[in-house]
C-alpha cells in the first residue's frame, strides 16, 4: 500500500500538465472535491476568468497526502465570458464563504489556498474566519502593474466597448500553456474593474491576517507589481509567515509548473501548521 501511494504521488509530481490536460478535457470546467483520510481539508480557489482545473493537479497531490480538497467554481466562470457581466467581487466572496462553512462543519482544520484573484478572496475569507488554519497566497496582486494607468484605461474603454481581448506579452510563453487554454480569452471590462476594486480592498485588510501564511510569486509575473510579494509579506499580520519566489514561471504558475518543488513546499507548509 505504501509503495502504491508513493507511486501515485510521484506520478502527480512528474506528470506533464499538457498531457494531463488532453486526458482530462471533460474536467476542465468542473469543480472538484476529493475526500481525505486525516480529518483536515484544503480549500482551493482559482483565479479570475479561469476554472478549478487551474488548481486541480495541486488538489490531487494534497489529497494523495491525506487531505480532503475542495475546489469550487466561482460565479460567472466555466461557461462563457458574458456570464461575468453583472457579477461583483462581493458575490465571489459570499460564494466561497458559504462553501467554506460547509467544509468546516466536517473537518477539524481547514487551510485555504488561492491563486491570483483567488488569493485575494482567500485573504477576505481569512479575515472573516480567524479559525482558518493557514493560508497559501499564490501570485496574489498586492498591486497590479501600472495600476493607475490600467484603471484609467478600463474606465475610458468602457465608454466605447463592453469586452476586451486578453493580451499576452511575448515573454508569457506558448499558447498551449494550461493557464491560457482553460481561461476566457475575452472578458467584460466591467468585470476587470471589479478585480481592481477587489485588489484595492484586499490591500487595506492584509494587516488583519494572523494565520500562518505562505506567499509565492513568480519572478517573471507580468500581471502583478514586482514588489507584490514583499509588500504582502511585510504587511501581513501573521507571526508565522514564509515566502518563496518561483523561477521559470508565469503569473498563475500553479497549473503549468513542473519544477521548483512548489507542490512539496505547499504540502510541507500545511503539514507544519
């Protein structure tokens, strides 16, 4: 049994994300829940315009190490981008609060991990529920690159168009990266404005976080400001906090990462707390 478990874990760590994606096309828009064996749970929150598949491989790994793992689908996601119209960031916050309560009822400890805007939502959830055992914040925007300019452009563009196509700089990588394949490629400008509001709100409440926290960010992140990780790390009120920079990765690195021991670092952090 131990050998079988080792082989499973090993296969998750070395699996090619692109090959897995081709095998799991039927799962890319689906929420997931894997029941664990140790009485503890990890709540995984995906990013804006993406789906739970973004964090599914991490979820499989944590589950194979004993944890119940739940990855819900944020409202307006996993269908068509027009479904993001009219959704406020408070709607996402309310949805994950309800989902968290259901998970907490059946588990003695719940950890929360989010990527990008999912990390911002994790911070809000943690301020509302101080009993949360720990946080993993991946690619969280403390501030968006050239934020004032981006907000101004979104405001101006909203007078002339409702939707905008995503732009990827040449350094972002292949169009076959999982991050790009599973996400909406156009988005309502009104929804982008909601994310800016969410980032600003989260920036103000970070000092209220007291749970053990692991902050992770790519050194090549093209979305968040370069000092986002340091600002979060310095501002957070947690006595127990750790940080890790990821090389050779993009903004929401968790679905495409193949190296740097990211999964193991997350598991070890959770196990320690």
